[in-house]
C-alpha cells in the first residue's frame, strides 16, 4: 500500500529532473569538512542535532525564517553538536541556499536532509557544503533510487561526506547495520500515517546484543524527559526539528535538551 514516503520519493524524482540540484561547474564548492560522528562521540552532554525545518507535511508552516544564519547561530550557541538543514523544497520549505548559508556561518557539522534518490543530490550536498547526508533505507528498497544503496554510500564517502542511514522498523535497522553507513537513524514517525511514537526507538533497540554504529533517534522529541527516555532505550544522539522551530527562545530550548543528560 502506498504511503507518504512513496509520495515524497516520486516528488523527489521530479525535482531532480527539473534541475533543482544541478550545480554550477564553473564555481568552486564550499569546503571545510567536519565529522558529525566524531562530534556526537565527543559530546559531554546530550548530542542534539538541531534541525532547520521551515515547514512540515503534518503541521504545515512551522517557522518563517528570515535569516538562516541567525537560526543556525542560536542552535550552535545552545550547544547543538550539528545542524540538519532541510533542502526538500515542496513539503518542507527547504532550500540549497539555506544549506550553503548555514555551512558558511557555523563551526559545527551540517547535515543535508532530503529525500535522496539520485547521485545528483549527493553532488549538490558536496557542492553546497554539507558534511553529511541523510539516506532513507526504504527509498532504496522500494526501488525509487537511481542507483543501489551501496553505490550511493560509496559516492558520498568519495566526496568526504558521512552518511546517516534512516530506518523505520527493526528489520530495516538490522539491515542498515550491515551497510557501510557512518550512523543509523531511527525515525519515530510512521510514514504511512505521519503519527509519531517515541516507543519506536525502544522497540527497535530492545534486545539488541551489540551496536557498533552511532544510533540517532529522530522525530517527536519535545522535552528533556524525551531525551532521557530515548537515551535509556539505547539511542546515542537525538535529531530535533519541530520542537525547536516552535520554541519562543531557540537557543534556550536547544540548551534545555542538551543538558538533559
């Protein structure tokens, strides 16, 4: 049965074909690579990846952003270990220009978050300054991507980019562990219904004998208690978007989550 991810993947293919990710070969890419994996591993408190997400398919407009530099600066001052920038334009209000602006302004790793289906998007991530890219395992397993998962990970690594590979259930998670990804994400959002359940992370990580990769819990994180719950479930880092976009004081909200642990 088709779900929301199918719609996102089909739209992503159209966006690629419309030339949105095409880069100017006459310009030099932004280079100053930082490791998101190391930033998480070296964090003394809760490793929060703060996400710049102007809009959400489930909630509509979250925050009109006049200055991506101001938003990113507040996140960095609050103690985030990295910044995730949505670049998908239709459903999330993202842009590649935002990615470039954030990378030039902050001194922490930047993750390009998108529905990646084509190598051109990885090339754009490299060109606009990302340190890491998000790949969604089910996009590849449903045959939306224009190259195999292994080749996309290899391409990212050849450009100096780390990979956060996202899973949605235990089977996907275990398959993700068998890849060459740098980090594994657990999305707490059910992409069939868009409902969020933090216990998704608990179910996926329960009875896991060993996990040598860094696990990032994504979606639905609102409070320090949520961070502590997910940490007790076995997650190592926490990607937070909507709660930050809705916060009256962004820097303070990031700091509140960082100091949860």
